[in-house]
């Protein structure tokens, strides 16, 4: 980090909320690098069990709804990072977010916290904002009006590997060489690279003196949304993209289209699109008086795209928007399934291949590696899921070879992983019930024993009918999957032998 004249580098004690999210998960290691003592408040510690910095932080298991636990967690804290956002909508959404922010501000004041840092959205003044943007502005105001000094950063489209905004631009640009689009694609947008967002967030912890205000932050380069897609296409080596701006705003219809053509689910796509209805350009650059620009200057949009593509190509994506999904009840471990009606499809396959090679295939399943059986059937089910507002298969996975608890794999989420032994995936697709897929391997007399279980808890009559309807597909998909995973492991062995042959 570059120092400033009004910045003291004395280590702070900080509490980070949203550490399982896209920004929070990247902020924590940056704060540790600066020598700060870091606490994280998380609902489910299992979601950060596999991150490299887990043993360097104090983990507080709680939620922002528990005021007493939050006050206790804030004891001795100098800086409080409030990085909790929701893309939810509906009745009471704004009131709930403001109530949570007020409770957090009150807890910070009671604990004598020195500063609150919040990341809001870049927006124009004097216009009717979308529900999502209006709520983020209101949350920022709650902190600014509280007894604790607050720094509220207002950023626009964040460009980085794994960010929702980047994934939206990437998939729209790659999928549609000719795109009829609503009129908002002509709106002026100032993006910001995720590395610059983190730079400002970390620098704010060490700013000297009382500061209570908003700061607009961006790359200082203004493009239209259509221009951003064209610049992405140029950087990615795609043919020139034609974007036809139609004289209709249609935010909800556009949100549905985005949900179908990108990994972004409908619940997130609609508020994202609605937030693009107005220009999002910095109104001031006052941050320059407090924090100098990073070494080499702020990251230009196209450079940010190149960096994000490089991270994805090299499998170095630290966090993704999808990994910040909501928690759900785990698979009951009781042998009687805790009273649930349950359907199970179980397969085993014995192979003369080392279990370690089978595990390599298991841990690399999904994403670009696929599911080792009838790709067309998986794709059709993924599109059906997308059409009903589900996750579909477009989310992929963060890393092509390794997984950790809480990460997404297409429409699944890793619920449990015992490296070298077991991978349990919880379904996040739309279905009338709850589903899991469990893959495991263990040594066998002459190699390995691969075990595969699909588990479904139906919800009512519709759930039972659903299971009966998919049984014919399961009878084709699951046996082939068991055979092909072991076969892929055998190919790994053959490839290693070939590589060793002089």
C-alpha cells in the first residue's frame, strides 16, 4: 500500500462482516498483510474452513440479528467493516436492512468503536433510485448519522474475477454477437477494479482524524454499458459486438433475459439491472486528498478485464459472488433420516486404480470438466432450472481442480468435503424437495471402490411425482457417471505413465 501524509500505520483491531462474501473474503487477507488484528463475524464458520487465512483470524459465530453477540464481538475493535448487502426484494426489504444497520451502528457506539467503513453504490442525486440502490444509500446514511464516524465508499460496477458484474458482462458479451438491448445500455458507467476497491477499503482503516462522509470511487474512465461489453469483447479476442439500444427501459424483462443467459440468478439479475437505469459516475474525487492513488495509478477498465480473465484462466479466483450463497439445512446424519421420506439412488463401482486418482476426478467434477454422463441431459436440466429462476449450470466453479466447503459447483454447493475421501454437494436447483449428491472413494483389495449416492427429500405429493418423473433419466445418467469417473481416473494414470516414459 502507498502511504499518505494523514495516515498512521499503527496496527488496528478490526471486525469484518461479510467475510464469506466477494469483497469481504478478499479484504481479510489484505488487512492481515497490513499487520491488523482481524476478527470476522460469520453465521457458518464452516464456510471459511478452507480459506488460507482461517487460522490467522478470530472467528465469531453469530449474525447481525444478535445485538448482544455483535456488541461482544466489537469489544476492543477500532474499525468495523460493514460489508453486508442483500439482493433481496419484496415487502419490508428496505426496512429490514435499515434496522440491521441501526442495530450495528448502536452496537459500535456502545463498544466505543472508532470508525465504521461501508461499501455502498455509486448513484446520481435527485432521481428515483431502484429499491436495491435506494436501500444501500439509506444504509450508508444510517452510519453517517450514527455517533461513530463513518466512511461510506460509493462504487459502481466492480470488475474482477468472480464478481457478479463481471460475470454479467462476460456472459452477455460472449453469448450474444448481436444484442437487442433496453435503452439503459446507453447510460454512462464508471467501473472500478476490485483491486482498487480493496486498496481504498484497507487505506481507510489507517486514515488519521475524524472523518464522517461519503467518497465516490471509480477508475475515472466513463463508458456506456454497451461500450463496456464491446471493450470486453475486444480484450477477450471476440469479434466486434453490435448492441442495439431499443427505446424501452424494461428493467424486469431485461433482468429475466440476463438470468437466462448468464450465471446470475433471477433474484440477483433483476436488482442488478435495475441499478443500471441511471448514470453511475463519480460526482467528486475528494478521496485523492486523503488517499493517494495506488502505485501506477487507478486500474483502467480494459486492464481490469484483462486481469480478471487472467485470474480465471490461471485458476486463481480468490472469491466469487456465487460462494456467498445463503446457508441451508445440512443433510441429516441420522440413519433413519430424521423422519424424512427419502429417495436414494446408490451406485458403486470397483476399479483397479488408485483411490487418489479417483479423488482427483471427484474433486474436479462440474464446471468445464462436466459430469461424466450424457452432457445434453445435464444441459437441458440446467436450462429448465434457469427458466424457473434457478441457478442452472452456468455458475461453474471457482477453481478447476480444488474445492472447499461452501463453494459452488454449477447448481450445487459443497456442503462437506473430506479431502481424499468424500464430497457432498447440496442442490440449489429448483425442485419440489431437497437434494444432495454424495461422491466418495475408499481403498479396495485391488484398487478402489467408488460410491455415489443421490438423495432426495420430497416435499408433498409434487416431490414424489417429481422423483418418479426423473427416474428414467437417473437410470441412464447415474450408472454411466459411476463408470466414467473411474474411467477418467484410469486415464490420469495412463497419462502419468506416458509422461514418465523417456
